[in-house]
C-alpha cells in the first residue's frame, strides 16, 4: 500500500531532479503539496534550468518516466519557477 507523501514513483522523479541539480542542469525544482500526493499522475513538478540551451537534455532524462509532459509555467500560481512538469499524458481515472 502506498503511503501518502511517500510514493516510490514520485521519489524516483525527485531523485532524478536532485541528480540533475547536482550536475548543474537544473538550477531549482519544487513539488508543491508533496505531503498529500498518492500517485505520480497527480504530481505537478516545477523547475528552472540552469541554462535554457540544456532544456532538451532535461526533457530527455525526464521522458524516461511514463506519461511525461512539460510546458512553460505561465500562471506562476503554484510556483515561480519557469517550467511545469507532469506525468499524466493521456491519463484517465
């Protein structure tokens, strides 16, 4: 049973983002409301790349996770970071 706030699939994405931050690809990343999430398809990550010219490298790594999608974070309501990343492409409850 998945424990709220401790979802293996979410933890794997967080580890990948932390690794990319350590390697200088990502300047910052966030996962708002992490403590209430029970599945990856409900998670909304935000990130700002260290350099926009490396964005395709970031997408390549994150596309290894199922249902990867990304878009510019125009709303800036949940986060002030530049990009919104989700893993719910074509997902239906």
